[in-house]
C-alpha cells in the first residue's frame, strides 16, 4: 500500500454518543469497535480500493495511526483501539 487517501463511514459505524457501554456487572467501559469505518488505500500500482479499518490496522498499523493523527481523527471511537491495546500491554 502506498498511501491512505480518504475515509468514510457507513450507517453501521457507532457515533460518539454510543461510545460507552454498561457491562452486566454495572461497570461503564468504552466500546472497542471499528465497524462501519473504511479507508481508501492507494496501492503502489495506482489502483485505489476501500478497505475496512479493521483490516487496515492489522496490515498497516503505522500508516493508519499516521493518517488518524494527520487528519485529527485520533480521538474518534473507531481509532481508540490503540488506547485499548496500550492498556492491555500494561496489564
């Protein structure tokens, strides 16, 4: 993959007002989901395709993080997975 050139969401994407959930035990915690978020990847051969954020973060973690920071979307619910990963590594 050469570069991420765009971002889109579908109706499946959670909005910020639904970013927290209550567990059966009554604890409030964030929802960790990137469902409904897609990145447009431009490949080295010049073609572009829409790929799920889930797949892109698995294959191109650094480029996805750089895109999120550069476009000021790092705090959106779908991009908070790195907070979750960081917390898991500390545990």
